[in-house]
C-alpha cells in the first residue's frame, strides 16, 4: 500500500508540473510582419510602417471575389514617442497580434538616419526577444522608409524578399553594395574608432503609383525598388553616400567582394576589355612607426576575360601580361579613391583602426579617442594589387581578330 501511495503521489506531482500548451500561438491570431520601416515625423515622433503578409494571397497570387483583386501584403502605420510605443499603438488598427519573428528587413528613413542616427533603434530591436538580430538593415536613399515598405513589387510577391534578394545577388555579381544585418551593424558601432556601412535602397518612380495594384499588372512597372549606394555612418549618424567606384573600392578593402566586372582601355578604345573576377582576397596589416600608424593593403584577384570589343591576341603571353598590368592599375585606383573619400569624411569605415587595435593594442589606446578626427585622415596607406587572367572563356582567339583577318 505504501508503494502504491508513493506512486500515486509521484504521478500527481508530475501532472501539476506539466506545462501543456500555456504559451501556444494560434496562426489565426498572428499578423506576420515581413518588413518594418521607421521614420521621424515633423514633431519628433517615431513613425513605423508595417508590411504584413496576407498568407492566402501569397499562396495563390492576387486573389479576390467578384473580380476584385487583393495584394499579397497589407500596410499599417502608427506613431509614438519611441518604437515600442508606436508598435503598441498599431494594435488598435490590427485584429491580430504583431509577430516580429519573421521580420527579415528593417528600413530606416534617410532623414531619421541623418538627424538622429540609428543607435536608439538598434538598442530597441536588440532588446526585443522576438526580433531577430539577423534581420537586414537598409537606409532609404533620398526617400522615406514608408515609401519603400509600401511599394508593391512584381516577380517577388513579398516586397521585403525583393529587397533581400536584390542585395544578395548584386553583392555577389557587382560588388557596390553589402548586405548588412543588425548584428553586424551593432558590432561595428561598438568597435572603437570604427565607422559603419549600410546599403541604401531607392524607390524609382511615383510613390503613389508604387502602392497601386496597377503597378504589378504592367510589363514595365512605373515604380520599382533598386539598390542605390552605400550609406556611411559615423557614430550611428548618416554622413555620406558612396556610389560607383568609391562604393566598390570600399567593399573591396573590406574583403566582401564576391564577384564584379573590371573594364580596361585597349588600343585607344575606352573600356574595351571586360574582366570578370572569380577569386579575390584582401588583407590589411598595420604597423606603428614613431608613434604614427601605417597601413598596408594587399589585394589578389583572379578572373576571366568576359568580353573584348577590339581584336586582341590573347594567345600571346606578353599581351596577357599587359592586360594584367592594366587591371592592377584600375583596381588600385578604385581602392585609393575609397581611402581618400573615407579620410575626407573622417570616418574609418574601412576597419583600419580595428587592425591597429588587434596588432598594437597598447599603442591604440593612446590613439583611440582621436582616431577618426586626427589620425585616420592623415594615415599613410600603401596599396598593392595582384591581378591575374586565368581563362578566356570558350574562345582563345578573338572572334574580332578572325573577322579582321578575313577582311584583308
């Protein structure tokens, strides 16, 4: 009897400790937020724009009864003295609980990034246990975050995915943008003397047209989203935009180039030969001489000939050597332009201070407080580039060379 009583008591205790489904979340009670935009209003409040997924419309395309079409997303907005208050206020307009676990994109308006910076926003997102710090952060280029979040995009039914995929593929193929997560932004903001780079995104076209279903029903949409430049942040505030070679040179020094195309002049013709990079590696080292830091940047690139607009005998080793020399000059020029622009902005987005800190921690302590404003702008930087042509595609002899020989 004693054993039966003990067993019964044990079973009752276990039953009381079972948690069951006390924390369940019904899908019909959740509003899944795909993207979050944050702007600053004229009266200094935070204005958030929520891009919420309509699950049924995403699964079956544009749905509706009686000929009426419905978009794959719904937009809700709210304002507050801080991001948390704005999010809570939005609950008065939505019949479901806002669910941020699938929010993969955060858009910050350019005005907010310039005037106040992103430090407060990053702190709020990092404190939320439901918000992912792997979410991608972008700055609205010459636009508000609301305009970007509200834009309907063809091909990718969820606009947030359009932004994320565009950043991913342009980083892989062109190299003038970087896909930056909240976690990476936090690390760079916390790093002593370090500036921060974040990709920009722009709305091309009329913002009102971008929100209409008509924009999805045209083969050439009047309003589209595109990657546009790299935002330079100093102490969390937007101070400059980088485009073209300045942007690519910056990405190159950061060793985040995955692939790009370099054009060089040949035989008097501008940008006559296109060179596609296949492998590249950039390393940065630092020395301190007489109390002054010195930086060395070394880049090694391997790639293929992608296009030739003039007859070139690439079977000749001397010609290949000359092409490689031209490539080295062109790449070195881009890296030098990136360094000059960063020094002009007095913002070490290139991570040179981190390199000095790793190699000479005791000496960097003396330089840290004035690194961006005093030491970095006058920093001596040596750039060395190695560039090699490995392949010439499916054709060794130029097609244009063959035509030229036949015409003789």
